[in-house]
C-alpha cells in the first residue's frame, strides 16, 4: 500500500482456517475436561439401546434374551397397546406425517382441536392447548401469564422445566422449602404486595415419588388470594380413582387453577404436552406462548395415539387399580428386604443408595440379571442422594415384580447394601 511516499506492507491476519482450528482445539480441550470430570465423579450417564417396542419386557442391544423394564414412564402400558398403535396408524394415513408448520399458520388439524377438547373434558377444565412437550408447556406458561407486577412461589424441588420456565418470566420469584407449608405461608405473606400470586408445584415429584400437599397448598392459596398451578406429568392417568391426577386424589380439582401435563408418559408414551385451565388463559397462550407460536404442531400419529389412550382411560379404571396394587406389592417387599424406598405410595419407587458410583454399578449388575433399571445421580438429584429409580407399570405381572425384588436382594448383598 502506497502511503506517505513509501510502500507500506500491511500485515495480513492469520488465515481464518488456522484461527478456527485453534478455537476448535481450545473448545475440545474444555469439553474433554468437563467430560472427564463427569466420568471421575461417577455420574456419567450411558444410554442403553433398546431394539424392541417399549413395554414391560424389552430387548436391549448387546444383551441376550428379554429384559424386564422397570424404569420407563410407561405407567399404564399404553405405549405398545394395540388399539393405541392402530389409532396412530389411522391418523398417519388420514392426516399425513406432519404439518410442516406452526399452529397459527397452517398447522392445526381437526384432530388437534378434538384432542384439546378431550383433555379439557378429562381434567374438568374450560379449555386446553397442546405443545410439543410438557417442557415446552412449562416454558410457555409463566412468561406469557406473569408480569413484573406479579409473583410466583415455587417448591424448591420442582422439575427443571418449571424452574426454567420461571426463569424466563419477569415476575418476582419466591422459592419455598420442599413441601414446607410454613415456609410457603411466610412467602405468601411476603408476596401480598404483588398483583397476582401463583403457587407452582409438581403434583408428584419425579425423583422422590412424593406428593405435593395440595389440600394445604389450596387452603393457603385461598387464604392469601393466590392461584395454584400443578405439573401433573407423573400423576396424569394413574393417580386418583379415575386417573385424573393428584388434584382428584386429594379432592381439590375445583381449587387448582392451571394444570400442565404430558402425553409422553401414561397417555401413550410418545411426546406432547399441554396446559389446561381457564379459557381466557388458553387463548392468551395461543397468542403469546413462544414454544407454541414457534414450534411445529404435534404430528398426527402422536395425536391419534394420545386420543385413543384417553379413550381407554376414561372407559375403564382397571389399569389404574392394577397399578396401585402392584406398586404396593413392590414397595412392601423391598422394604421387608431392608431397602429404603423414598416417597409416598407412588409407582416411582426410588431405591435410595447415596453413592453415585454404587448406584451405577448396581444398575449394571441388575441388567446382567435381566432387569433394566438406571442409577440416578447428580445433577439429576442432589449430591449424596443417588438412587436407582424403579417405576412400576400396570402391565407388569406379579411375577415380574417378584423377580425384580429378588434381583435387587442378590445385587444388594453383592455390594454390601444388604447383610
């Protein structure tokens, strides 16, 4: 370059490719360090590959023979129910593979509206709105509903999706100690200065299998002029006399304002979530909830499966009753053997072990004995509270449950958990 009567040579920047390679190498070093830390802590989470439909008995890649599955959220066994599968195939044939669009553009079909009406009827609410998952339902609710004038009061052990959803909103945030009604009341007193007050809780807490004291929560909410939101993912379909959830079980269906739940557990086991509650709220969510506005609508096959699952559930309470009996059988036998089982009488039965590495090793040894269970450790559960979370399904036989208990006893003795 000619400047000031002399040629000046501009130093060219390093080739972009070299800089990019250096940045990538730096990234790899950081990531490998993080991954090695996870391995060293004994909290590495491997994914076992299933080569069969979901059900009480499955096939696992690399393992010969059938394996009893005791860690799926397939509470009612409907994920491979022939009528549910047939309904999904019928919807696929009639409505196609997908909508290639979000709901408000050209992504709403008659089956979506029918399922929303069925969900609202099932929960005895005014209206419902579908999402790709309940994680999305939780991500969409709080930001759309609550403003900086409002407050949300959340149980400290609420699901990660509730926590993330609350983080997205601008409301004042209060966190009360797990199931501690005295602390919730103190927080409600402190939050009286805000316009709306929303108490947010899981109905059934997925890691511990314990239930929110909804009667007390609703009583306090009424006393302090608050609304109640309940996430029912681990309750819908099997808790309560007809499977409506914890609000039915505890007799407060008319006092819970908003329910979020999933289609991906008891109701077919595929994917999808929803919010059900007052009609104006659902209308507002259709206008403002970002996961709803910017996500493709649920595939027709998923809608068809979930709709049939609801039909089966509303047609008979046999599966609900079967699950309750089998849950009690497992818990009673495990506690008699000497294990500590956390939670209430819920089909989530956490076998408490404490040590992350122990939980992982025991789960591996259970697989060798034909039982599919998974060790849960930090960050999924707090440090020092590792466990194997067993989940009972209505389609497990009594023989399946007894075999699972026998394997636990054998493995527990092998690792010194039992004498």
